[in-house]
């Protein structure tokens, strides 16, 4: 029988992607529509996936909603893990350890390097006891989302390749989100191609190796650049607004024209189709 972390659902999904040289989507959702859309898209495309929440969901939707989402994810016909993204506050990480998440993204990017190491290491040790795996950010990416994090322009910190190796070794973290010019939310002009430091990314990958797969944050980018990121070694790719644009447009334009049940059914289908298109781009279709 396999042991921790090999028996963890997120670990299995991401390491299978690494072995197969494709990426799996970490889809950030906020409500039932998002959860259902990821499950529907994953099953329709025979694709693994991660359903991701921010700590906001725990506080607004409640712990029972997290349990519901875990039940739906874990009963799917394909491998789907439940993940908590950008857990900045230590108290939120403590709550998450008591909930049915498969993995937690512990964001210590607002600490200095040693503080980040101490925070992440402490959560990794606690997560092992409940069978969860841990993703962490080293450096600090600019941008952010409402109710999650906000890093002002000019306050970003790049990940140093040598520091990445030390960070992984000292914390025992399972997945690493590097800062190499990627930005949460929209990129400044002239776009992500100008801001990404591919040489830095390659050196980070060389230092970390296969023991700790890389995770791509900041994906409001072109399809071509996304493919380059996957080729560079990102096996988990976070997605938020980019896979719900048509869904949001549909709700905004059609909300007064349908009964609520019809609105939700059509909305979820549109949302699932967008996610499915991203799964094709990531290369995870047919890999479940």
C-alpha cells in the first residue's frame, strides 16, 4: 500500500501529469455553478482536474459547502481533487487542515524568506498527519484578487533559483509556485511575453528537479505562452477568470430572460464548455 504523500489525490493527479508531460487545471471557483462545471467538464473530457477555493469560500459559503464540494469531486468518474488556494493567514490554514481538502496552497509570500520557510514547514508537518499535500509560493507575485491578496505594482519579489532548492528541501513542500514575472490578474503593457523571465524559470526548474512539480499562477495570457509554460515544466496551471468569461457574459445579459432553474442549467453548461476548452489546451483530455 502506498504511503504519504503518494496516496494523496492531488499528488497523484499532478505527478501523473508530470510523467505524461501535460498540465492539469486548478480551476478557482466560488459557488455551486463552478464546482458543477468543473466536474461536468472533467467527466465529459475524461480529464483529471482540481477544484480550487480561496479562504473566502470557507468563511462565506461555510464548512458544509466545502464538504459538499469534496463529496461531489471525490464521487466523480474521473480523478478530481479539492484544493485551497492562497491561504495567507495561518489561522485559515489551521481551519483548512480540519476540512476535506486534498491539498492547501500555503502563501507565505508576505513574510521574509526565513519566515516563509518556517510558516510553510509548520503546515507541511501538520498536513502530513491528515493526509493533505502542500503547495507554496516563493517570492511574491504582483497583482491579486478581491478578498484574497493584493500586491502593489513594484512590490513583487522574484524567486531566486538557488533559494528555491533550499526552500523545497527545508520545508518539504510538495509543489512550488515560482515568481518569475508572472502576475495575478491582468498583465501590464505590453503583456505577459514581455514580463516572463524564461531563463529564470528554466534555472528554477533545474534547481528543484522533478521532486517538486511547478505550479503556474498568473495565467491571463495567450494560448501560445501557456503552451510554452507547460513545455518549461508547469504541470499544474491555475485558472480563474479566463475560463468563465462566456459564463459571466451569459448571466449579465440573460438573467432577466430565464427562470432561475433554466438560467443555472444553461450557465453551468456554458461554464463547463469553457473549462473543457482549457483542458484541451493543457493536454489533459483523455488522461483520466
